[in-house]
């Protein structure tokens, strides 16, 4: 069964994309807290924490590179 988020997808290989995805979740969660919507703030900050874990702690750039090469050779 496929996972909900595939953090080893070749799209996430560049560092700036991983930073942008994670940072945007935390920034939007902060905006939600500031505007008085704590439920959405918790949701987006939780997604940011999940993205930080998946994109920085368990991310394997070699797996992403192999998948990218497999995708290119299959065309």
C-alpha cells in the first residue's frame, strides 16, 4: 500500500524545495494562530512537523536519485 506522503520522491531532492515546503507549513500555521483559528494552526504546524521529519530526518537523497533515474529510463 502506498504511503500518503512520499518524501523520497525526486521532487524533494533540492534543499530549497524541502525548506520551502516545511517553512510554508509553519508560517501558515502561525498565521492561523494569529488570526484566531487554533484548530487550523495545529493542523498546519503538525503538517510542518511531519514534513520536517520526513524531509530532513528520514530523507535519503540516494533513493530519490535512483527513483529519478528509473523514471527517466522507463520513458
